[in-house]
């Protein structure tokens, strides 16, 4: 076996069963092997993969990521506020750029300082430089899933020796033919607050796997209808739909994401990934009040120029709906069929005065995972 095949063998033996990936020229062969032999999904940016892997872990998958080390630049908050805060297992294999025969100057500042950065934050990591170091791969895999922890493997280009670019013959275009945009109601200001909408949704949400957005949406949902199958986010803005995708890919149950305009605008690529993966059991409720409600009602661009329903459709989601009144919304969700579904609900700004959620991150995770396993 060559180095890539040996790493792949160790990943299989260690029980890894799901990957999110972002490519790097230094690890082309390993990247191709992983996509050939694992359930895997490519992401639009690395941070999104943290959310997807978190969702997959919540329903029992042994998740891992294959990325270029530059991705840590946009993953740090998600890893701290999601993976570490909830004590979720995650193995990250990173092509370590900027340290060995690097020809791109832009790779060097972050790359050469990653070990110091990891030490400062407290990320456990191992450097893999040669075949003798491959035992570190097995050790990291075991520690990740036995102790439910984060483990980082920095794969030096030294591992691969002289790297030859692998040219992949382009496949014939297989673009899905675009259907005409659904006959959506004209975009206009919302009529209801998010609290009103969630209150009317209780019957629809009952016994489904619910992934709720950070801040006041989760607090309102907890106050209105707490169930153990609700996963309440406490950080990681923009990753709620990514977490929902990870859950949906590894569960046969219906998964409902409660997302918002501020969150969606910060990670629109997540909708493209959802459209590509096309899980039939995923519904996104996009409650769009045109403001960042949890931070003081600062305006978002949906209040002036962005139509989230058309954006979702343009990013590949076929089943897009819009409702304003309680009757319209309930009719839409009652008649949903195969997903992924995107339900755009323009809303009035405003937050209910509800207390914080009296659960620790560990309790939120454990209640959700136990409920999934027992149902």
C-alpha cells in the first residue's frame, strides 16, 4: 500500500464512516480514495463541514473532515462553540500548508503558526511527517470516538514525497435542468412575529428532530414546546442548517431546521450543499424578520433587497414555499412531501421576553441523542 491507502485502511479499521471534504492539491489521492470508499460530501467552505459533522455525530455517525490547513482560519469559532462546547467527536485530517517546500507565500503566515495557535486554544493535534508517524493516525482515531473529543492530524507534504498532480478527466456535464421558480406570493413585510409562528407550529414540530437556531429562537422554542428531540444551538452562527443536514443524512426521521435571515446570509453555501445532497427528510423553516434579533434588531439585507426564497431556489433547492398568515403556513407544512423543503416565512421583528434555557450544552446533547436512540 502507498501512504494514502494505508491512511485509508486505518480510517476504516478505526470505524470512521462519514467525511466532509474540501480539496487541496497536496492530498489529491487521499481525497479521491475517501470519496470513492466513504459516505462523503464536499462543502463550500470548511466551517460548514463542522456543522454537518456535528449533526451526523448527534445521530451516531463517526464523523471526520479532510481539509487544507488554511480552513482553520474560518473554522476556529465553530470548533470552539460547537464541537468543543457540546463535546462532540470530530477527527480532522488537514493537509498542512506553509511549512515544507511551500511555493505560495500566502500559505505561510497561518501554516507555520498553526501549532502555536492550537496550543493557545487547547486543540489536541499531532504532526504526521512520514510512515513511522502513521501510528499517530490510529491513536487519534481511537481517542476521537472513545473519548468524544476533537483530534487534529496535520499531514505534512513530506508524507507524499514528490507530488504529481492528478488530472481527472472532466465528466460530461450533468447539470440538473432548472425548473421554473414556484409561483410564490409576492415578497412583502411579514405579519407575525417569530414567537407567533413557532407557537402555531407546535403540532408540526411534535416528535420530529428539531435543530433550532442560536439565541432567542432557541429560547422561544424551549419556552413554547420543549421536547428531548429539540437540539438548541448556543453558538456557531450560520451552521444550523448544516447541522440539520448532518442529522438528516444519518437518520430516517423527519428533520426540521428553524433558521433565520441573519444566519442564512452568513452561510448561503450551506443551501447549495443541501441541494446537492438532497435529503428527502429535511425541511428548513426560514423565519425572516429582516433583522439580527438576538443582538439588538440591526437590519439585514432581506429587509431591503434580498429574497431568501428566490435565493434558495437559485442555489438549487427545488421545493420552495412562502407563507404569511398562520393559515398559509399551516397549509404549506401540512402538505409537504419529499424534501429538501425550504419554507420562507417573512416575519415582524420582535422577541418574546423568555428566560434562558436552563440546560447545559452537555444536557442538550445527551437528551437529544438518547431520544434519537430510543425512538
